[in-house]
C-alpha cells in the first residue's frame, strides 16, 4: 500500500470523502482505502493490479489459498513465517507466537463467545452459505477477549460489522444492529425538527449531494454501512 501511495519523494494525488461510517481515500492510481475511524481498514485495488502485487495482502490473483506466499515466493502455512518474511529490515526482530487472549483473560471468554454467537445465529442465516462465518466468529471472539482494558463493545461491534460488510459485498444485506446491539443513532445528526440523516445498513446509492456535487462514485467502492443523507 505504501509503495502505491508514495513513489520516491512524491505522493500520489488522492482525495478523500465520507461515505456512511467510513473515511474513503481514493488515489488516482487505482488504490482505495476505506477506514471506519476505528479498527477496520479495507483496501481495494483496481483490477489492473490483478496478479501484479505481492506482500501481506496477497497477490490479488483470485486464489486465497496462496496468499501466504513469502518474499522468496514460497507458499507456507504458518502466518508467523509468512509475516516475518516481509519485514522491511533484516535487523527487525521476528514476531513471536501470540498467546490466545481468551487464555490470558479467561474471565472474558464466555462473554465473548456469547456476544459473537450472533455471527453464527439466525440473524445472519441468509449469508452463511455464501460467506463462511467460521473465521469471522473466531476473529470476533479473539478480539473481544483481547479488549480487556476498555472498548470491549467496540471490538465486538467492529468484528460483527466486518462480517456484515462481507455479506453486503456478496449481495446479502443483513440488518443486524438493534437498540441493544451496537446501535447507531443517526438522529443525533439531524437538525432540530428535521429528519435528513437515516441509517443505511447496506449503504446508499451514489447520489449528487453537497459533499459529492458531481454525483460520481468509483465503481470500486462497495456499498458502505452508515448514515445516508436524504432531502
């Protein structure tokens, strides 16, 4: 990503905008970054880069089975071996195995499993056959156990939102948020006596607004969850 944003001492021209919950940065070379201003960052590349990139994000060749390819072009199973091969400097120490946060914080394990079970529940049933929930559930439990110094609900909500976004991109819209589960209160953004901002669980279509006067949106940007503006 850094190599695509910076060339020598020159920065690739880019512009940014707010779409739903996300800050979206679009570089003119086909790189798009979508950040929820919390713990999730999505990276999109133009199709012209397919099969022409490598590194921690994979080779973008449509085959997820070879994403753990080291700097020396060897396919490995261990994420540690894979990650350590892409160090910027040989002098950097190797990353070591990370203990499970649920083992380190056993008092959080039952809470994390209970909360994250929404990913495997009936709420997301329409998506289960299209996007495997297993890895998302495991990541949710891992993150929820790890956030033991505050922000525990934030880690949980972000993890569930990541699965919902994957379902969304696969064409399955899931309205999973409730007043008790990771609520988003769009009413806060509405002017007194008016109702302009509405929550959109799967994004709004590209519209001409004061923030986007041209009415043009990149086809590479998927529908993003968040608040939508209506006149």
